[in-house]
C-alpha cells in the first residue's frame, strides 16, 4: 500500500546520508531517533546478522513510521515498523512496533506484531516475554500459557531462576487474577520439581497466589518453600508483605529468624512492621537483634532511638541515637570502597530498603541520609527536653542548620519555649508557619493545639479549634480534636455530637468510635452501646493497643474483671503507655493483686510522673507508691 508522509525522501550522497541544512530542526531529531533505534537493536541482538550500515530503505521506513505515529496515524506507523522489523529480524524494532500499538491502545495490532515477532524470531526471549505480558494485561491468561512456557525454556539456564522469580509481575489484579495465577502455577509445576529451579519456582508460586488474592494457596506454597530451604530470605520477605492483611504470614518471618544467620536487614524490616502495628516492645527487641547481628547497621540504632522515645525512655533513646550519629558521621577508611552487597539466594529478591543510587534524584540515598540525620537531631532534642535539659535540646536543634525553619524544627523550638514559661512566644513561632493550602492550615492548627494541650491550656486549645473549624468546615481531624477538648472541659453532650458528626463524615475513623465508647464506659453510661462502639473501632484497627485498652475498660465497668485483665495485659504488653498502666493497675488492685498493681503504676510513674490519668487514679484509690 502507498505510504503517506509529510517528509519528502532525501537523495543519498557519497557519505550515506544527506548532509547540510536539511538535517537541522525536527528532521535532525528524527534522524537521531532512527539511528538510535537501529544502533540499539544491533547492540542488543549481536547474534542476528545485521547490515553494515543503515541503508536508505530502512531509514525511510523508520522515519515514516515515527512521523505517522506523531501525526496520529498509528495503524500505518505500526504496519511500517513491523515490516521493517520483519525484514531486519530485529528484536528492538519489533518491540518498538508493539510499544506503538500499546500507546495507541490498538490491542489487535499489538498482538499481530507480537505474532510476527515470534514467527520471525522463534528463539527470542524478549518476544515470548512481551507476548506473555500483553496477553496477561488484556485478561487473556489461557493464551499466555504458551509464551510463558517458552519464556522459561528459552532463557539460558544461568538466568532461568531470575526469570522464574519475575513471573509474579505478570499477574494483574482484578477479575482474571486467579485465572492468571492458575496458568502460571501450571507452567511452573515441572520447575517446582526440578532441583535447579525448585526454590525459585516455589517462591514464585507463593507470590503469584498472594497477588491473586488467594492467601491459603500462597501460604501453602510459602511453607513448602521454607521447608525445603529454611534460610530462604525471599520467603521471609513475602511473610513481611503478608503481615498487614494476613497475620499467618508472620510465622514465615519468625521461622526464618530462628535460622543460624538471618539477615540483619530482614530483622529490621520485621521491626518496622511491628512498629506499624504499635507492637513497640517487640519492635524494640527486633531492632536490638538487628544491631546485635550488625553493630554498624545505622538504621537499627535510629529505630531504637525512636522506639525508646515512644516508650518513655529518653536516656536510653539518647544513647541509641548518639550511636547512630557515630556510625553515620564516621569518615570512611582511606581509599576504602563499600563492600559489595551479597547477591540474594537463587530465585529470591533482595529487600527493598536500599534504593538504587541516583545523584540527580532528590529522593535518592543522599537525600534520605540527610532526612535521617535531621530526624536524629530532632529526636535527640526531644530526648533532652524530656530530661529537662533545655540547653542540650537547643544545641541539637542548632545542628539542623538550613532546616531551622522547617515545621518539625519550629514545633520543637516552640515546645522548648513553652516549657521554659514562654508560651506566648512559642505560640507566635507556630503562628508564623505558612498557610498556602488547607492541609497547611490544618497542620498549623494541629501543631498549636498540641502545644496548648501539652501545657494543659484546655480552653485556649478549644477556642483555637472552634475558630479553625469555622474556616475548614467538616474537617474530621479538627472536629475530632475539638471533641476531645470538649470532653476535657466536661461538655459531654457537645463532645458526643462532634464525634457522631465525625463518624458521619468519615465512617472508617476508628478513633471517633473508640473515643465515644471509652467516654461512655468511663462515666458508667450506656455500657452496651459503649461496647458496640469500641468493637466497631477494633474491626477498623485490629490489635490497636489503645482501642484494646478501651475494650478492657468497658469490660471492667461492666463487671467482667477477668476479661478486663486479659485485654489490658494485652494492650500493655504491646504498648506500655502510662494511661494503659493506670487502667491495668486499677483492675489489678480491684482484683486483690496489690503488689502487681503497684509494680505497674511505678513503671508508669517512672515514664511520666505528672500524667494526669495516673495521678487521678492513685488519688482516688488513696494509694501511695
């Protein structure tokens, strides 16, 4: 068929390509594109015979194809590029034809180009791989079985495990996900039985079923893989992925950590998962295990510092953070090179906690290191402040240098000023934060509210939120904060109205259900409704220690002391917060376990002697520690 093009053909010269002014501007860009495509094809496929130079006919085909694509005529562009690829028997040109079809959402032409590619180059790994990808993406997994099988068989033995490990990426979540998983599982069956590929195929099967949403099959495959190789790091990493949605995945991680030499980075990743689940004591133990295995693991010391601060141990937090700084700031040995990172075992992928280097990437390792260092300084300032060493806290903040105006640093400075009796100056500092967006306004208000709450300025904090909610109508976070302050001011009807408004705006806001249920139970009102509200909160945030504490308090107020003790112990073990300690101690006291109650209360007092809930509990029960 005749080919349409807005660019006239250029005569050839003795130098092969036309020279002169015609190669300026947009034509030059097409020349570069065509030369780049052809040159890359030669580099990528050295085993396929190639002409010694880009001749006029091929150049014209490439040029016309790209012009037609840019003109919005993908049909012609794809046809011309496919014909050029067929004549040259070139993987890269076929890939470009398929890419054009995908860009144009021309599924039939993409499949046609792939069919021609497979026919022209039946031993091409790239062709089989792309055909499998396209068919899976189009929701035609049954047709993808042959190219997937060919992909594995055509891959050289040395790279076969890596190819098998990449197969889970073919599963597209959606209605066809389980069908796709079944196709891949069928293809992998012989490779799961072959010794050389067994580990990679079993792990790939586990990942495939997990992506497809079949947790039971995924766990079965993962357990099979772990039984064959208990030290398989990839199985543990899959378990970590599962933990948020499938609690049984944690057993895979724990089994791996019991092996002789588990990777410290896996220990740290597990500690991060535990932190996200508010299991702070277990997370701290995991972080300590990680630094025990690798004392130079800076991220492990940083995590310990954060967890110890959360657990109310500022002195220990300071020691961990100073160890982090010593590792991060230590100069490298002269002419030393970083040791090569060991390759993951066959068929596994390495943990994703170390991004690839990219000097131009503002989110790369260098920027991440600067951010971590800033976090360390801020936490050291917080630790010093908790120890009432305000001069040291100020010194740590000054080390932040150019970040002195950031929101986090300003909030820390404001806290220091307030604790030294300069509340008005502290509020003025926070009020200097910008308000360019509703999110910025919310953050600014929340920062000042937290400051006023810390200083027990309940009325001032309440007034601030009333004004903010007039500006940002129906903001669930601000309404929730106002409700808590209304309760503090004993405006219980207003509190309940605000919390029900939050629930209406954001039905999945577990804190609103929890706060209302706890308040009712604490006042001994409508205990059946209180139980329902807290139970709803637990369905939205299973295992949350504060919500578990609320349910324990509901049980105690309902006269179910044994159930209350069980829940409160569970909450306290996960997060030894002072208010949870106050509740657990009171139930122990009521149960006749006075020594145990005093022990829990003393631990709470050591963390925060001025905590209002603990102080009120001890005064009401007339207990002296």
